């Protein structure tokens, strides 16, 4: 598969898919309801996605069973059709006006029998679910269709597909076809369930304007290792972008309708004046205020020197940080960071006074001509609750703020959690040219805040208007917009008149920083219509449906702001369009009919974001039990190995060719070797013991020293380096002193840099950051999670959640043990691993280190050039000299032998016995986890860890030189 170099990324968000079989017998048998086919077909035509989910099931039991069809789809999508085919009879879903549907089934509603079929599930998705009784040996086909206009968000559209069949499926297939006349500039895929074993099931083909992504796993590929359960449980994401220029955008025409996409490249950013209004009431206490402080500090760092800003914090009263807006200079930003770090949560919630104070700051600066000409003024409000102090009437607060702003500034509202009235914040924002967003309480809340800021951080144009000839088009959607931000896209759609000209022209006007600008474009109607006539997989009349979808969405938004008189007209038009084009919207319902004798018919209604309550949904598995959390993994199975015992020599056995575990700084390199590292079968160790006894050695390895104290845990070494030019020699490095972030390694030719923060007191890394130049991407790992940043967009991943991402120039994978690998065919492979044993923190691994260039540097990079071992000293052959870039270190030898019981490792715990030290040490769960990770890292007879796990006898080990100075301990393992 070849993909073009990344440009600006877009992505598409699609269906979360799950079909379950719920058994209703007293003694349920697994797979009585068998899903023998499950397919998803999504056709994306010029950003408009038409998705069909089809599932076929059969009842293998000899009694009636209930089958449940369950699909998760994007919140922005509209369901357009649903049907069930049972014994050749089709039972359709009928879309009706919501009031009529409720009246028709009012009796069932009163009995509590009419169930809502669509529920909100998480941040981006909604869940559609319907159940039906299936006779013995009978088959049922379920089919759901939905449509969505893909919205550009931080240069990204996401196609999010969550696969959770809960059982093996004989025929499981996803097909995603993309057609973009502008040309596809970038395409990537990401999955949270894919593994290397499933990689062959994914195929991607593309040319200039088309792409086809297919996922078709076999039954054997779907199986969990050693079990009959499916591994398909997680997200599948596709992201893409199109070619763009500094122009009036792209106009596309199909079947008498047009769509105009506008997102010009190369425009300079307009300076902004931004006031952050932060809720510090008592309800923000704890994690919320901590994450808010963290996010604000990051946001302050992203301010441009041309920007001006101020901060207002409020509880019962509102307090401004500075009396005036200040420039975003380094000094002022540092002062603001210190102020933010000191914000504490307590008191009530006075939103009214805080908002009026923010408006007053901007108005005063405007009157005094302190706002730069052509700049954009923004107010960003973050709150987690309803007003409780001062003015508490939401309607009056909305009126006060709207009158104060008077159309001069834009207001953006962030609602933290579910205790705030989202409807109140949404209207407050829309009244003042902004938008509202919910921030979900989770470990990545700070990232959600940062991402929202990035959406509005770079205004490009203000007062954007679209103009078309009045004799050419009609029924045009919204054609004027207050702001265009970098990474977004404005979409206008309409209908061509019957006698429209052969050439369609359009003008887009807007204001740059210090000047007006007009974009003009012309297209030939006949030529544009031909673009959508050749691709066979493009569904007919999609642009008309795109226009209807966009128009309905905009009418629903206008209804929030309209007066009662205006609202009725808007609602009537939105309802008529919803019924005409069969969309399940907030104004319509879909009535699902069932076979005669079923208990009820059911009504599907679209949930609304304004519902102010927490919701939790558990999906039933084939046995009727709730399945596990897709983001969690169950207990690790035993590691299968030969039955004879293996002898281990400490955690420092965990060495692999071309591997590195965490690091230090160049000026703090003190090289000392303390322990010999090896892994050999027990019988070999016994033989060597007998040899030692005959040679007069006093070391006894046959019996461990007895002790009444519990075994002390042993932790992994912080650094293990492969020596340059060798595949079996390693340096193990302990960091003794470090201050501030460390430059671990950098290679300009490879386009990679690794930095980290090491805490010597805790003997752990608090974070490690990997930065790539091509693709431009940053991976920051902390003990809590991994954050990937690209194009100003953050994606957070929890450790031990499977990840499989294919990006042009870089692959990212993470397994259930938490090993995250960053790899490319021509680059060094970098691994990141959470360590939860003693000295918990992060570990860094390197593989394919022969790919380093001669320009590699940094604390660890220095060991990959100019490293020389001197010969043994004449007077003492246990001493040698190691030269690193002209700096010499003396080395001495010492050794220790450790042994671990094989059955203990299989049981999930182990002890290492150290006859040399007369004691025993317990192997922590983290160390065991690391063993399993490293076994997967480089399995095979040639690596040290598989020697331990699988019983292969490794080569004989030399004694280990020990080098001693001040800050680092370095252990060398030599094989021959």
C-alpha cells in the first residue's frame, strides 16, 4: 500500500457497529443466535457519507430466541431507513412526525411498552437497538441506513467504526469507498483492535480521486489466541484530506444541485484578543480544576506574540487578573501561568457578573483604541454548573450578555460535565456568534479543552459571504458566516434553476487582518456533472440529500435563537424536509413494526445534546451478560513453555538485541557494572555448580539461602543500550542525577528527537516525548496515557488499549501489554512501555539501531558513534576501558546468579533466588508483564528473553565488566 505524503488532514466519522444475540432461555446456549454475516458499506461522495449496515442471523436453537440488532452511529448522522426481513416478509421502519408517532402509540407508551430505540452513547455516538423473536431455524436480516455530511474539524474528518460482534462471524466485511473530485491528498487508518495478525485483513487502494478501504478478516483471524472468542472489539478510524489551493473553493454539481466547499490555503492568521472566563466554584474542586489549570497553561503557551489576552476567574464574585488586556509576551505569559497555577476552587457560581466583566474589558479597550486594527475579539467561558449567585435566571443572563456584546465579539461556551445546562450555554453562545461544546469528565479533559481552543485559535477571515447569480441558483443554504478558522471548512449548498447558465460563477468576500479580499471562481456545469457519472459506487442524487441534510441542520440551529413566531415557520420547513427525505431528526420519529404476536411496536427518536443527565449503557453479549469494557483487557493467560525449570539471573535478564529501556544525560555518564545477566536451563546451572565444587568454589547454587523476611521486589534497569555495530552486547544504565528535561537522542537525518523528564528520587521517567519531522507528529507518553499530536489535534490513548495506526511515513501499534511501537521501514523503531513495578514509570526501547546516521547525538545517541572497548588490563584481566566520544571509563567485573521458578511465572508471580547474595527477591507483577512484552518484542532463539520463556539454551556468557564513576551505572552483557 502506498499513500501520498501527508498534507492537511481531514477525517470522516462513521458507524460504531455492534450486533448482539441475546438469549431468552433459562439455560442459554452460546451462539444459539448465530450471526453468519455482518457487513458495512459506506460510500463517501464529496464528503457526504451514505452507510448501510446489514446483519444476517439464524436461530440454531429448537426454541424461540430473541435477537438484538445494535448499531452505534455518529450523533450528526440522520437515520434514513431500517428494515427487518423475517421468513421473506419485510417489516420496515416508517418515519413520521414525532407528535403523530407518539399519538399513534400512546397506549403502548402509557403501558411503558414503547421503547426508545436510539440512545446517546458517549461523546460522538448514538446507539440504535431493536429486538425481535426468532423461531427455531429461522433467519432474520437487519438493515440500517444513515447519512451524514462529514465536517472538517482541525483539518480532520473521522470515520469511526466500532466493531463489537461479541462472537465469531463467518462473513464479516467492511467496505468504504471515497470519491473526491478535488483529489485525495492524504489517507490514514487507525484501529484499537487491529493486531499484526489482522493486518492482512485490511487492504487500502487509492488513486488521485478515489480510495477503497476493505476489512475482511477470516474466522481464524477473528479468534483470540487460544480461545474461541472474537478479538474484534474496538474502533476503526479513517482520516483523509483533499487537495486545496488559495482560491474560491471547490464547486461540485450533481443531478441539478450544487455544493460549494471553501477552505483556502495560505491565508495569514488574524491577531486576536481573547479573554478566558474560568469557573472556580466549589463544584470544580479536585480533578476538574486541576485539569483546567493544566489546559490553560498549555493554551497560554500557544498564544501568538501578536495576540492580547486576560483572565477572569469567578465563583460567588468575579476577579480579573489584570485591569487591561496584555500582549502575549513571554513575560506576561509566564505571569499568567503562575496566576493560573494558583487558582483554587470554592464558592458559588456567578456567571452573569463574570461575563459582563469580560465584555466590559473588551469594550473599554475598544473605546481607548487599544485593540489592534483588524483583530478578532473572543470570549471563552468554561463552567461546570448552573448559575447560583447573583443573577440566576438563565434567560435574563442570556439577554444581559447579548445586549452587552451587541454583535461586536464572539462568545464560546464550554460546559464541563453533565451538571451544567447545555441548552443554556448553547443559546448563550449562538446568540453571540460562537458555539458551545461539552467537555466530558475523563482523564483527557485537559486535552479536550486544548483541542477546543485550537479550533478557534487561528481566525483567517471575518464577515464571510457567498454570492451567486440570482438567475442561476435557488434555495441556497446559509451563505454568510461571522468567522472562518484555520482547519475548518465552510459549506454552502443549493439548487440550480431549470434554465441556469452553462457557466456558474461565485464570489466569496471576507475581511483579512488589514484588508478586504474577494475570491471569484467559475465552473462549467456540464463538465462538473460528468465527474459524478462515472464512479459506479456513488449513490444517485446524493447532492440533493446533502443539501437537505445541511439545510435541516441549519434550520434546527436557527430555531434555538428564533422568537416563538419565527420558530414555528422554521420548524415547519425542517419537519417537511425531514419527512420528504426520510430523515430521523429531532422533529421526526421512526416507528418500527414487528411481526404479528410481538409484544409491541417501537419508536426511534433522535436524542438531543441538551439532556442534562448522565447516561450509561451496557451491551448484552451472546449469553445475556454485559460484555467487558472495550478499553480493558482481561487477565493474562499463562505463558506456555517446556515443563523444566529455567534459571534466571535477575530482572537484568530482560535484554534483547537492539533494545533500550529508559535513559540519562551526556554529562552524567558514570559507567559501573554490578551484575551478570543470563538465562540458562536448570540442569546446565547444576552442572556448573558441580564444576565449581570440584574447582574449590564456595558458591552454592543448589539450595537458596533461607530467610524469614518477605522477598524484596526487584525493579528493571532504567536503561539498556545495544552497543553499535553489535547484536548481542548491551549497556545497562542507571541514572543517578538529572535536572530538567533531557535530550535523550536526536538524529536530524532520521528526523526524530526523543526527550524525557527523569525523576531520580523516584527512579522513573515522568514523561517521554518523541517528535518526528516527517510526518510532523509528536508522541508524548506519561504513566497515565499516550497523547499523539498532529496538525494541532490531540488524540489520547490509554495504556494497554490495542492500537494499530497506518500513516504515510509512520506506523503506530500498541498491544494489550502496553508496548507502543513507532516504526517505519527506513527508521529506527522506538518503543514506549509503562512500568508499574518498583521504580514505576516509563521505559524506552530502541530497535533497528543500525539505521542511525552518523549525526545521531544526545544522552543515548552518543553511544551509537565513537564507542571503543580497550583490551583487558595487563595486571588484571577483569578491568577494561570504554571510550565514548573520546571520554574514557574504567571497567571491572563482578557477577551474581539468580534463579526463578517456572511454575511461579505461569501463575503470575515469581521469585528470583540469589545464592551469591544469600537471599531471594520477589519478581513484581510489573517485571512479569515486562517479560511478556519483551518476549513479544523480539521472539526467537536469538534473543535473550525467549531463552528464558521457552527454554532455548543461550550462548555462554562472559563475565560482565563494571565501570565506575559518578552518575550512571552501566552493565555490559557480552555473548559469544
